[in-house]
């Protein structure tokens, strides 16, 4: 990728299913492969409550060479960067970001602009546990209401089938399958 001009390569855990060693292993493999040719970043989701710990570990481990960068975004499922900056401050990792300023921005700017509060609810937990991409959530809730089956069961079965983004329509088949099982 660096040969093609890429300056930063990200490991992305879109389902929020990776635990600490899985993140560290993937980041380490990329750093070893890319060397000094490109930076390495990690984008983790909060679905198992590991969003900031999974970001902290590879970043802190590689802080000396400054090749691992935490992303600075916030939306449903994404780890709150303000918590990560607080952790970095406490362990002595210099980010150039003032913790109190980013905490203020999160509260005063980001939160009012968000359509809904980010929750670590049952559906988010199941998505992380089962390795399901966040685009499935709204579809699962819609099919849950349409067919009268629990959204978390739809999400778990989507994970068991290893469905990926773009296959959300298969939730209809899963809902019908669960409905048949319930009627037996």
C-alpha cells in the first residue's frame, strides 16, 4: 500500500469484536510490514466496551516511534476520543490535545449535534460479541418490529453466518426463520 502512495494504513474493527491481543497483533503485523513507509492507525468500536482500551494499547505500545495514531471521530459505536485523551494524559503519552478542552468540546459541541446518545445496550453488546457490522443495527430493529422477533437474536445469527456490510437484507430470512422456530 505504501508503494502506491498510502501514508497511513488503518486496522478497522467495524464490529467492535476485537479484544486487546487481537488489536495488538494486527497493529504489530502492519507496523512490521510497513516499517517507516507509512503510519499505522486503529479504529475501534465500543460494542464490547473496549473501544478506548483497544485504541490505547497499540498506541501506547508504539508511542516512541509515533507511527500508530488514534483516530479522532465520534458517532454511534465509536469509542469516545475524549476518554482516550484522558487515559493518554494519565499515563504520560503526549498527544498535543488538552484533555479539558476536548471534554468541553465533546459535551458542548458534539453531544448536542448527535441525533441520539451512544449507548452500550444489549444490541450493541451482541453486535460486538457476534462480530456484526454497525450497519445491521437499524435493519435488525426494523425487521424486529416487522416480524415480532428480538433484534438481538437477529444480530447474533447474522454474526454466526458471518454476514458483512451489504448483506443486511438477509435479516429478513433470519427473522422468518426465528418466527418459524417460535411457532413450533
